[in-house]
């Protein structure tokens, strides 16, 4: 079940993207001149109303960008080699994502000096769901999606027992895609509403 939930949170959707609940927007990454590599700190997310906010790890940074950007202030030539692409007033910066692994937090590395800024760089990033290491830990999907978790878990069991599983194939290609499409919008505040603690 843990592996299935991690898979569902591995692509961008309203459930998996972190949005700062105080602003309704993606968080800023504070940078310091001559510092190229940054560790992404944990974020607090309300998973269960009875428990309140819990710290969750960022699993990967997908995008570093600036809106209503500063190109007109400094001139495009000052940003040569720093920009991945420009979309209207949005500038996406070049960077190397370093996903979270084991006990290491996610990181981003810039191939240029990002300078000292508190509010220039916004990051779009995925949260890592609560790891289901105990029966009392709530799922981070809606109650009517628990069947999806069970179906995927049964698929993984079949795969490891028999070396293949049509059920797992269907979960990854169809059911997971339906989940991501259901939560496809990314421009609203995403608050996780978890299911009650499992009794089994």
C-alpha cells in the first residue's frame, strides 16, 4: 500500500504538489550569492483534521521559475545561460533536481550564481506522502479512493509472486492516470484531506 501511494504521488497533481496554504501559491526558494546547491526543507501539511499539520518531505523539485520576471529590469543579456525557457511573463531557470533518497532531502543545484534573493525563485515541487509504516498512519487519498490503493497493492503482490501482473499493469496505465486526471488542476490551494485511521 505504501508503494502504491508513493507511485500516485510521483506525478504532479493537486494531491502531490505543495502549495503554501498561507499564500495559495508555490513557495519561494531563498538563495544566497555564490551558493549553488540548496537543500529543500520539509513542509507542514494538514493531512488529518484531528491531528493537524504534520511535516512532510519534498520528494522532488519539478520547476524553478519567476513570474512577472525581472528580464525587463536587467536586460536579457544578463540572463544568458541561466534561462531554460520563457513563457510570457514566466521565466523558468536552469537547474538540476536531486530527488530525495532514503534519509536525504531533495536538493536543487544551479549552474550559475543565483544571487541573494528571498522572493525571486519559486519552486514547484512534489511532496512525499506519509509513509505507511504503522496501521495508525492515515492514507493521503480520499476515502472513496481506498479501493485504488488496494487494487494497486494486490497488483504488486501478484507481480512479486508470479513475475507479472495484469492487475498491476492496469493500475499503472489506467487507474493511476484516472487519479492524476481527476486532480489535474494545479492553480488552486491543495489541502490534503486524509481518511480516518484504518482499523486493521
